[in-house]
C-alpha cells in the first residue's frame, strides 16, 4: 500500500508545481478550438474531487489538491467566466457543462453557466449531438448528477457501449481500451459505487482485465495502464496486481511526472506538460482509489 500511495503523493506534487500548465488560450479562433484546453482543467478538478471524497490523502497531498483546485478556478477559468463564454460560443457543446460540474459539486458557482446549461439542455440539438456511445453514457451520467433528466436514458446509453456487448477480448486496442475504462468510470461513478457495474460486465472484466494489464505493462503504455488500474479499483473485487503496480511506479519520474508511454518526452515546459499531464492525473487517481479500496478491505469485518 505504501508504494501505491506514494505514486499519488508524488503525482500531486508535480501537478501542483506545474499548475500554470492548466491554461486556456482565450484569443484563439473558436473554429480551431477555444475549448480544447478546457479538458485538462476539468480532469484535474475531478481528480481533486475524488481525492477529497475518498479521504485517504495525507494533509500535504490534500493541501496541494486544494491549492490546485483554487488555481484552476481563479486563474484557469477566470472564476468560471470562461465556462460561460464557452457555452455561449457553442451552445450544444457538453464540454463547459462537464468541466463545471465537479466545481459546482465542491461549492464553486458561476450563475450564467448554470442558466445556459439548463436552457440548452431543452434543445433538441443537445440530445441529437452525435458522439461515441461511451461519451453519450458520460453525458447522461453528468446530466443526472446536475439534476437534469438524461437526454438518453442511462440504461439505453450503457447498452450501446462496446463493453456492454462483452466482445472478443483480443480485439482491444488503444481506442477501445479508453472506451472500456471510461464506461467503467461512468457506471461506477468514478469508483464511488462498484455495485453500479452490471454483473455480466463485472464478470467479464474480472476475467480479462488482468490480461490487459499485463499487455499494456509490457508495451509500456503508462497512460492506458494507469486507467486500467483505476478500472481495477472500481471492480467489486480489485486485484491490486503487485507486479503491475511495481512496473507502473517504476515509470514515474523523481519529480512525480508520469510519461504517456516509454520514457519522458523532451521539449519546452508547456509542450512536455501537454504530453504528460494526463498520465500524471491518471496516476493520482489510480493511487487514490486503490489506496481507498485496499484500506476498506483491511478494515472490513471478517466474515463469520
């Protein structure tokens, strides 16, 4: 457990010390992606939220997460005003809504964004937006958390995903791997409710996840491996595979950064940040959830 917890503590050190990398480009032409840089901010906010939710972080790790979160809101999103601008520019985009939700749940507020989300949710175009099935499942989950009626019923959205069909496991490649992980995240509310996994999906993952973990470890695909370790922590019975965790921890840099694959990339500070922020966030998330589940297992009363 010490090794697993250390991965998250080191990752949070790097994320906090590189917090200026979570930046928008407010003057960019909207046609080429004003909101492209919202995604890192939303992901970081969500990881901080889960860290607080699980309550297994040390005082320093929690303090760094709070400092990062405040920076993301004040400096990254201009106190939420950038979210309102994004929703005005692209009324049916779910991105500002998804980024705003973890902040809202932790007490940050931006009234214009909230009004725009509730108004745009009534548009037929919002529900008609063409996205991947895994993405549609996530939108439905976020709508439910926001207090809106899901534009696609949760069960229907689940049934359309790759994972719900439990296909041939040897067909999994990178893109499918990420679809699998995010389907699990949405079904389990990011690890809060492992019982949210339907029994057939849980059985399928219990059988094949260890194989995928071995594959991505051997390929040194640290970003996807980290997400699969999160999936393991979301299962009703996690494996906490020691070999995989040792390999994952060994890839982490002394400063806490986690490369996407193989070794650390080279380049300017901003370029390197853009390439490694996500696997580093994933390392923090995997660590928090695995530590929490392992501690729960240790403190669970023995079966009579």
